[in-house]
C-alpha cells in the first residue's frame, strides 16, 4: 500500500487493520407462485318450494231470478203472503187475476193498512171499522170475503171515515163511496161506520153493493169493475169505460198485500 508522505497508515491509527469483509451476496430466493385458490363452489340456491296453484273456483251460475208475472198473467200460489211494493199490472179477463187462494191473510192485510187508518181515524173508529167488516162479511153467506171489503174500503177512501162525499151525478159517501148511502156521523160513529160498510157491501135502495154484483157476474173482479164503472168489458177488466182503468188491478194488488193506504 502506498502512503502519501506524512500520512499514517490505517493500522497506525486504529491499531490493527481489519480484514476486508467479503460482501454478502443474498442467495437468490425463488418464489414459488402461490397456488391460485380454488374457487369455492357457489352454494346451490335452495330450491324454492313450488306450491301447486289452487284450482280455480268453478264459476257459480246464479240461479235465475223468478220472472215477474207478465202483465195480465198470474199463476195462483196458495199461501202467498203480503209483499209490500211488489206490484203487478193485471189486465185481461178475470182468469188473469189472482185467485182468492193466493190472497194474503186478513190479519196481514189489516196490519199492512193499519198505518193509514191511524193517520186518518182515532182508535175507537178503527176498532169499529174492523168489527163492521167482520159483521157484514158474515151477512153474505160467504160470497163476499172480508179481505175484499177491506180492499175496497182502502181503494175508495184510504180508510178515512171523514172522506168527503163525491157527486158526479150519483152521490157516493162514506168509507166505500156507496151508491146514495150514509156518511160518517160523529154523533153516532160506530153505528154510521157499520152502515157505511153495509151500504157498500149489501147495497142500498139506489144501487148495488158488492154482494149483488158478485152474484150477477160470478167473480169478484168483474164485480169490482162494475162497482167502479157501472159496466164491464169482461175481456179486459182494465178498460175503465169512463172510470179508473187500473181499479180492478189495484184491488188485486191490495188483496195480494202489494198495495196499501
């Protein structure tokens, strides 16, 4: 080793000279590639339970509604009760109108019309009307049904004992607007009520009542047509001639309990 003048060797400065250290060469490290992780199998989706569809409901075919009786036709059904508001337009001959076997009961018809009586009359007069109907019907040997008397009373006066007397050439007073009969007498209410029902049912000296007309025509519907108009077209009882065309149909509906007041 060459030393510059005046220069001390490293050994003189530090003592001994440290042996030269060979550089450490790191052994090459071979990196093994990490194995790619095997993809975890995706969990199979749980099967969705399949519910069998409910069977479609069978279509329900509604039962056909009973046909309303055609105008002028009716099939009698015994035991029919009052049906307020169910009106039928009857016409044609008497055979097209409901038989008495189809009429509502007297009790049902009385109850149906009671509000009209209560509107017009006091309780004593109402009791007298009911009693008079029963009494007078009993005088007809079964030819005039009490239900018919009640129906005519309601048709003619709405059950009002104070109904005015009409006069269109013939004087028609009282509950049944009879032919020249009596009117209500407030001094003798019960007696005058009984006489009003007699006049309309049994007739007066001036004109026929329901009893004579039923005997003459043989059925209540032609009798009612004659009671209202004085003459009868047997082929069409809705022909009022010069009177109320619907009169007989109205009576039929009252008897069936379909019309009140």
